[in-house]
């Protein structure tokens, strides 16, 4: 396989009579998907798309978005996924950075014109795909952008084919069932999952991107679902569901959290109550898998995200100084392809070589000359059962110290008294210098496609509320 496009088209043709995707009660065979992709490719060509151009793909439906990406490749162009829930300012950034020839999707998107495509495209006769050049750009791989402007890495057709083949060998030695997909393909790990599964012919059960936790739970209990990766927030919500069955998902072969570190207590509970195969995966854009810890290892080292996976080398640095075991510093990652990559995480290595993450570099606060991580406030907050999720917006204070605004998503009917409960709890668990300057109770927190709290959007919203209040 020299190109990702060639490999996937051959795989779909080989699986012409087999169901590869189930979505909204419908089943799509390889032949169905080929027909739909060709129809989308014809629509893009009719709209003037040509080789070497870029398409911004609005993701409100993973199946349609993946079809649109492959349709771009069939026209010799590349695509970039953007989640339909992204704030207008973020969408404007992508348009300015990528200068797309087209913006396509199933629905309108704030901040720009979108060429609306049908959910079920009509079959097209006589479409001839462009032969993909192995050196041509297949997609723009973006970092999460939780704390700053996302970094972009161009991935060629040849490189994408290589990555998909490697991961297919590693992860699909025993494909005995379907993989559950519930995370937007605007998150690169989810996009890779879809492309990899289409390549190897392993079925995907897709949920709507906006779904209730009960729907996710029901899907995870299906006997034919053997694999799923979820953000830490979803794991925490599953653990909050009442259950008299342990483990809750005994049929799972692979079950992991991606998109950020889970709390140690959540990881332990996931292993003991949800599935004994539960794993935490630490990865980053441009590098891929960094480390993984699973099952019994989690019970032994609940705060760790595992040992770096060869050929990955992780160093902890404080400026130019390399930190020793137990010292907290910035995580620096090197592989046979990447040297000195800094994903923006803080952490430490123990004597056994296990990596422990403690927060984000840009999540550090400084007060009266004392530095500490905003994650300490979040962790203390999440220990309360009334809290669904929490984040800290770090703003510049008038006296030169950082302001910490704690923003909490509360369980239903618990918001009125929660601010007082939180304030008392934090006074009992954190030193004076780490107390938040303000506590905000919101019904929802802004999230990235990976399910992480969108720190930029959070800070922008809190800053606007603070400025509006000061003006009045």
C-alpha cells in the first residue's frame, strides 16, 4: 500500500458485501460506502475542487466526515476536520491559516459559508478518481489546542499509509467484533481509528456526536462491541451510573481513555468496576502513542500513564536542565522521527521509568512568588460527587498575580448551594495561596473535539464576564 487512498479503496472493494459501519440503525457495507464516497467526490469536483487544494470539513456526523475526507483524496486534495461545535473565533482561525478552497458539511456553521452536502448522497456514474500522489498532502494533523493555537503537521498519503498499516498490525491481531465510536473525528485519534478500521475491515458502531451517557452505556453493553476509547469525562460519567454488575462491560477486549489524563481514582474504578482491560493512553499529535498503562499496572501505579513505548524517549526538563526521578518539569518527547517535541505537559518520571503527568505548562499559576498547577484546584474540586467536570481559567490579575477562576459543571439540581460547598471544601483541602478568586457554576463547559476542556474558550468566556462586570 503506497497511499492511504489506494489502500482504503481496495479494502472497501474487498469488503463490498460486509457491513463495516452501523449508524442510526442503518448498516453500510463496503460497496455502500464506496458509492457514497464517489458521490461526494463528484459533488466536490462539480464545486471546482482540484488537486493540491484544501477543504475544511465540518464534522457533525463522523460517517459523513470520513466519506468527505476520502472524497477529497479522490480529487487530489486534502482535508482538515473542524468540529461543528467550535466557537466562531476558532473557525475563523482555521480559515485564515489554511485558506481552504471549500468548506463542506451537513449543516451550516457559524463564521463562514458551508457547501451543504446531503446526509445520503445520490449515486454517481462515471466518476474517475485522481490517482493519489504518495507525496501529496492527505490531511493536516492538529494538536488539541486546549491552551494555545493548535500546531499543524502535514501528513502525506505515503506517511498516512505507513502509520495506518503499522497501527493495524499492532491493534487488530484479533478483531472479534465492533469498535464503538463516540468522539468526533476532528480529534485526530478518532480520525485515525476510523481510517484504520476501514483499512482492515473491522466494523464500527457509530453514535451521534451529541448523545446521552445512557446511550453510550447501552452501546457499550452490546455483546458485539469489543473496543472503545473515551475521554476522561465520559469515563467519569459512566462510573457515576448505578450498576449492580461488575465488571459492567465484561465483553470488551480493549477499553481506554484518550484525550488527556484521567484522575487516579477514576482509573482504578474503571479497572475494578467497568472492565479489567481498561487502559490509559497518552499520545500527542505529531508523535502518536507515547505511553500506555492498563489493568493491574494501574492498580499498582494509579497516578502514572505508563512507561514510554519504544522507540519513544521521554525526558523531564526544567529549562535546559534534565530533571532527575521524582522532579516535576516539562515533558519532552523524542522518537526516531521527532526530536525534542514539547506537548505542553508537566510531569515526572519515577525510579521505574513510569511517567506521571501533573498538569499543563500554561496551566501554571504564580502568586506571591509561588508557582502551582491549576490541576490541583481541579482535582480537589472533582473529589465532590456534586461536580461533573471542572476547569480553571487563569487570567492576569491587577496586582501582577494570576487570577484563578474555578468553573464547575454541576450535577442537576445541585447548582444553587454548590458554590458554598465548594468554597468550604477547598479551604479545607488547599493552602491559602491556591484558593480560587471566584467560583462559577455553569450548565456546560466548552470542550474540544477530544472531550478536553477548551481552555482558550473557557478563558475568553470568563474574561468577558469579568470585564462586563467591571464595566458595570
